C-alpha cells in the first residue's frame, strides 16, 4: 500500500476502535460515513423520539450529532482529545424523518488545543440546519484507543 | 388562591402542556422537578447508552439536559421562545448511573431576546459538571401551548 | 485589622499592582471601582473615538471593558489567570458620552479552570448593554504580581 | 469595466463609506487591506497602550480587531448588518510591535442571520493568535451607507 493508503487505513481503524466503545452513537444510529486527518462526516436519521416541545428536532440532538463529528475529527491524530467547550447556532428547524449530516473540519491546532468547525446539513435540500464550533484539549500521556 | 399561587399554578400548567409534546424529555426520562418564572430545574439519570468513546457521559447529553432546562425556563412567560444559540463548557466527567440536575436561570431579557444560564450538577457530591448559556428569541404572534 | 479587612486589603493591593502594569485600562480611562474575591466592578466613559461605522459604541470596546473586569475578578486569588476564551452578546447600543459599568462575578472554578459572568450596564438608566462570559485558566507555578 | 470589476468597485466604495464613519478603526490605525463579497482582511499594528496586566496584547484588542473584520465582511452585501454575539478563543499571546492581520470569511447566511469566522494571525511567523466567530443580523429596511 502507498503511504497515503496506510494513513487512511490507520485513521479508519482508530475511528472504528473508538466507535466500538461509543454507546451514544451506536444507540442513536449515528454512523461515521467518512473520515480523514482532522476531518469527519457523520450522519443520523431523526426519529420521533428526538422532537422537542415545539415539534421540531430538539437542539440537544443537533448539538449531539455535531459534537460527535467533532470528537471523531479531533481524535484522528492519535492522542486522546476531549471536548472542553462548544457552541452551536441553530439556523433552521429539522423534522422527524430528516437525514442529517454533520461535517467536522479542523480549523486550527495550537499545542494541546484544537478548534473544530462543524456544519449540520440536511442533504436532501442542501440547507444548513446548525453551525457548531468545538474546542478540544489533548490529554497528554493518554494514547488513543488505537494510538 | 392567592395571586402568587395562581401564577405558580399557571406556570406549572404551561410547562406540563409543553412536556406533553416533548418526546425528547419523555423518552430520556428527563423530568421537570421544579419551575418558576424564568427558572427551571430538570433532572436526568444517566444510563449506559449515553456514554461516549471515552466511557464517560457524552457531551451531547450534558448539553441536551441543559438545553431542555433552558427551554422550560424560557417558555415560562407565555409566548413561544426558541433557542437561537447556546454554549457549553464541560468541567468534569459524569458517569453511567449518575443522577444529573440542571438548573436554568434567566439572566436578562431585552425585547425578544433572552439569556439563560444553566448549571449541570451531580447532587450526590454537589460538583459542577457543566456550565451552559443559552440565547433565546421569542416568536412574535405565537402564543405558547398554554399561553 | 480584622481578618476580613486584611483580605480586602490584600485583594486591593494585588489589583493595584496589576493595574500599574495595565496599559490598556490606563490609556482608556478604565477604572477598577470595586473588587472582592472572585468579583470586580470596572467603569469606562465612552468617547467619540470608540464609535463604530454605525455611530454606536464599537462592540470591540464593550467586549474589552467586560474582558478587563473578567481579568481583575479572575486574578483576585493570587495565581496568574489568563483568558482562554470568551463570548459576548450585544443587547442594546451604547452611545458616545455614556458611562458604562462592567460587573464580573465568578460562576465556578474547577481545577485550573474558571468561568466568569460579566454584565455591562449603563447605570444612568440601569439598562443592560451586553452580557459576557469568560473562561480563564490558571498558569501553574506563576504567582501573581502581588501573590 | 467588466461585471466583476463593477462589483469589486461597489464593495470597495461601500466599505470606504463605512470606514469614513468608523472612528474606532481610524483612531487605532486599523486598515481594511482587502475586501470582497462576504470577506474582509484588516490589519493593525499593536502598540504599548494595548498591553494588558501581563504585558501581552489585551484580549479586548484582539477581539476588537476580529470584530472589525467581521463587521466589514458582513456589510459587503448592502443592508446594514450588526453584531448580535461573538466568541473568541485566545491561542497565543501577541506582543507590542506585532503586526496583526484578521481575515473574516462568511460561513453561512440564513434569512437575516449570518455567521462569520475570523482568524487573527501574526504574518511575520504565520502563527494564529486568535480564532473568532461572529453572529450578525441584518436590520431590515436599513440600507447600508452606500447601499
């Protein structure tokens, strides 16, 4: 295999080792559909148990999906990265039955700190549902599950 | 009944009408344990399906609980309030089996905008797990479920 | 002197030692009007050089005043605390000539992390101009200027 | 002139009309070095009056520079856009004498809402000093200075 293919394969195996422990993503049917260094795309199908008091998808689940994409992107480098803080802006409502896709992209890394931007979209009509920014820190001395 | 008792009763009936529609809180066992004007306390028992890739409670669920408390507090005034943005800082890990309590308090309201601060605590040892701030907007012309 | 008076005096002397180095506050006429453990009140008189393209006070100066109050509150404990991140919501415009007061209050401290909430008010009519939340970290091993 | 050159020229003339009112940028020597639709680059030379209690550039000035870049980018479309909220992460200290460059880029626009990401860099060594995200709203019915 080429060097690039080796790297891609290592990143996938790390992500899958993390996914094997990730009860939240498993139980909600959140799937890692693509992953690369500092980048991840996850998807989730919304169901009726995810609706809020106004009948639209609960902001907590929109955040959770974005946060999960952030976690997979931030943990592609090897050492364990955990979320320190995050912020979400809710731009459009999502509805029961919607397929949502969250794409997380590394914006910057400085020392132990990383910043990741995540956009949550409804691919059906390509509209943006939410924008998220997460701030991660590496736990020094803690290698990742597959690191 | 006194005027205060009337108001308390109205706030409770509004909250319960919203809760009746709130599939997220119902399905996760999130309970509104106390509510007053601009203020709400909710609780959730963490289970194993809420764990992340590191074996602690997923930040998405910590956010969701805080966001739910924010929504109930912001909707105590009558008109429909929706979350526009929110930010969370994760301070300590929570574990499977933990009971978590989120207390939301109105910080300020200006025109259609409101800001609510939510602290997520583990009452067993009174430690703070997360701090959350939410920014709501009222939807003009939309009375709340029980408004 | 009583113990409380000793502590108050120590906090004031620390703050003044920091102020002596603080070229920003000095040059903008920002004054520390009151200070206590984890808490500070600062004030600034807005002038015409602080207006933005719309003729109201630049959000940057509203943030700066809040950030300064946050810094003094976070540095009342002795060790050097620095801002890691902060967020501001702009609720009402301020105008040239306004006196603005920023009150910073410690919300929580966990390990090296602290969260401080700052409200910027116009005392003349007691309206809230901006709400700010700052996240600080202590630099271990670095005693404060007067620590 | 080509259509593109017309648009570029219109965007520049709008920005300069706004700059003519912008006492903050003028008085701090902040310059708009480049601008395009939804995008702006501004620069500022740090001087000693911008230092904080720790002898590094005050976070308030880093925020202000980013906020200014955000404002110019958000006002390239014609209608008046104002900042509703913003968040900054401080990644590295900047020092007196540093030239700082802030690049603002539109991330998304939905209805009256816009989200802009700003990176503050020190071009001398290409390091990132701060990351900023601003949330703007259009004021309906208010044409921009040159709109």
